[in-house]
C-alpha cells in the first residue's frame, strides 16, 4: 500500500461549471468517480475537502472521508484545504 495521502478539493461554486462535483456521469456523481480512481492507487488515506454541504453529504453517502472547509475562504481554497487536511491527517 502507498504511504502517501490524497486530498481531493471539491468546490460547488465555479465560474465555468457550477456544481461540477455533483454532475452525474454513468449514474454516479463526478466526485465519486474521482474518489474511486484515487482508491485504485492503493493510497493509505483519501480525504475529500469541500466548502459545500451538498458535496459533503453525497461524499459521506458513498463512504468517503470528508472534511468541511470554510466557504468564506474560497479565494484561498486550495491553501486552506491543504492546511485543514494536514491538521486532520496529523501533518504539519
């Protein structure tokens, strides 16, 4: 098993395609497809980081480990996800 971790950032708000993580492809939301591809790597731990309750609920529904980020920090979402998830995963 791989000794690294994957954090999948998933925002609902997007200027190009709002709600992208929840768009269904072949009967599953896109975020689930992404999560399942990450599982195929053999990684030790996968976390979905989102600022949206709808994504949180869907991801929990298919068994993902999910962390909620602060929606008011959207401009710095990637850095915030990294910081928030590092704390959650026991890293600096």
